[in-house]
C-alpha cells in the first residue's frame, strides 16, 4: 500500500504564454543570425572559389556589336 503513495506524479510543464513564445522566437532568430554571421563568409568564399574554377574551364568570350560605327 505504501508503494502507491511513494510514486511521484510528473509535474505538468510550465504554461507558455505569448511573451514566453515571443522570447523564444527572438532567441532563435538571434542564434540564427549569429550563426550566419560566423559561418556565411566561409561558405560564400568556398562557393565563389568553386564557381571560379568551374567557370574558368567553360569561359567564353562574347562580343557585342559596337554602336559607335
């Protein structure tokens, strides 16, 4: 009989109102912005280098007619 009373009932998670959800949203946005600021330059540089190596192999010279004539 004492075993029934020793088991604890899990507490309900705290209720989230609009302010809590808004704070969480702003925190997530802030973390995403920091991540983008830290890692985006490296990713952009790698993408630019890749385009330059691929683009150099298939580069073509395109001429346009001159309007001065």
